[in-house]
C-alpha cells in the first residue's frame, strides 16, 4: 500500500529511538523484534497522538535499555535531516519492495546494507528518488 501512514510512523519512531540510543537502525529493529514492530505498526494511528519522545521512551526502557556509540548525527558535516524525513525514506523503500508482509520487509530493509548507507548523512543517498533507492536495494549496491 503506497503512502502507508502507519509504516511512516513506525519507521520514524525507529529513527528517533536509534538516534536517542546511539545505535544502528538495524540494531534497533533487531532488539525490538517482529512482534513489537508489528504492534507499533498496527497501533501507529493511536501512538501518533502522543508526543513521539514519550512513545519512544516507553519502548526504549523496555527493549533498548543501554546506549551505544554509533552517532551518525555528530559525524554529519552537513544539515542533519530530521527523523520524520528519514522515516519517510525508509517507509517508501519498504513500500516499494514489500513482499506482502510489511513487517518482514521492514526487517529485511533495515538489516540490509542500505540501512547504514541511508543513515550516512554525509552522502547523498537518503535524498535520492525512491525509484533509485529501490533499484539500489534490489541490486545490492549503489548503482
């Protein structure tokens, strides 16, 4: 489904929590697990009524208790895109490669090579057209 607002919120929350905890997006997804991500996805329309920092705090305390040292924000030499912008990039990519199970596809995307590449804000990959990101993901490399 194109323009899935629940997916957009889920991806934005993953980005927000990853930044807060200074961990890779793939690690956030792994620690949350499929059941929790599915719950976030299914109830995103309710969760978005609360401030994102409040929602993130609840999940962080339960599933992401320790912080890491991955700080792609500090390492950025240019304007840092906000977590909504990056959530949109990831949600569009998940939509474009969805195999019919959005949570499973989300896990695959965040576990792939492209997750760290999109999170490198010193590159231009995160603001490339969605069709290009899809082709890169499917090719397994930047094309």
